[in-house]
C-alpha cells in the first residue's frame, strides 16, 4: 500500500484486483475499462482509482473489502 498526504493507506484499483486473483495488470485494466468492476456499488473505469480501507470492490458478483495492511 502507498500513503497519501493524510497518511491514510491506499491502493490502486488495478493493483487491488491482482491481490484478489486477477492474473495480470493487463487483465485488470480490461475488466475495469469495460465497466465490469464496481467500487462502493458504482461502476469504476479508472484503473488508478485509489482505494482506502473499507471500500468495497465487486467483480463478477464477488465482493472484496479493502483492509489495512
């Protein structure tokens, strides 16, 4: 995870998807850009979207929750 100016831990959406089992960054990019990924119940098409602990990411009907490292 990286730190923002407010010291809140964040992780990019594409990197988070890789921790959830998406094999490559390229596959994560395609899933995100095609509108198949939801962040907090909203379609997210920015692969560099910064996620914070507590955010919910939905991919193919499965929900993953961002936790602190």
